[in-house]
């Protein structure tokens, strides 16, 4: 997520959306959130497809009299491909974060959408998926298509953690001395490391001596 955020802060901002806890309970919840983000960032993109075709994801686009017939999947795929293809042309990329929270309908449709949208950069992030899950199948299908690359991020080592600590410029705190203890506490996960340091700093622990707390929110994660 941090790497994707750096990209989103670039001069040409891509379409950015992410799945959230609870999305798995609502079909197309994640794709619907992406469309709403696109509606705010590039509203003209939604005009390239019939509004009623997008109504299953954006109910406010349905005609006042209701839909004449139940929406068909092929029409929805075609409409989404047109809209997202326009977004790729206008914005240069589509970023979907935290797909481990995504709903099944979104995960099943993403390979087809990305294949039909034409040229453009797609960046997806998720926690390592377990075998036999829809997220795992999504990754396997995308990599097998030959148009995708998979990047697995390793935990930060002592040198990287030292650089992270030093970049915070905390008084009397030296990354080289603290890194081994911080790695033992956080497992090299940058989120865990930063949350540990944040709590230690706000509660007044002697960080320079290695007095690192165990944040409750990290225990829940």
C-alpha cells in the first residue's frame, strides 16, 4: 500500500480505489467503490457507457421507472470495460488496493476487465493469498496470462529498518542500534514497526534503550 501511495502522489494521478472489510458480503462492492472514485476524479469516463448498464454498481444511475429487464453480465462487463478503458487513457493507470477484502464478484471479473480494457497500467495489491481462494485464483490467472508481473515484498532487514528509523529524525534515537530490537518486535513489517515507534513516542517510552511497547491494535491484526 505504501508503494502504491507513492505512485498515487505522482504528477499524473491514477484512479485509486481499495477494498474494505465487509466488501465480501456485497457483490461488486469493490468495483462499485472504484466507479465512485472515478466519478469524482474523471466524471466524463462514466458517459461512455449506458447508465442503465452501470446501475448494478451505481443504483442512482437506474432510470426512475426502473430497469426494463434484469441486467445481463455481458452488458455489465462491456460497460465497465468501456469506462475503465477511458480511465486508463485519461489517467494512465488503475490502482486497486487491499484486494484481500474484495468481494467474490469483483475478483472473478477483474481478469476479464483488464484483458478487455486495452493498453494501460493496472496495479493490484493484496496480502499473500491462500491456495484455493478466489484471491489466489485471481493472482494465478493474471500471471498465467503473461501480461502481469507479481512482486512479493519481503520483510525489512536491519539495514532497511535502520534507514526507516533514521528518516523519522527522532531525537537521540539511532536506527542502527534500534533496528535489531525493532525487527524482533515487528517481524520487519513496516506498518508494525511504525506503529510500535509511534506508540513508544507518544507514551514516552525510552526508545533509545529499546523499551518498545506492544500496540494493542497490532495484536488484533
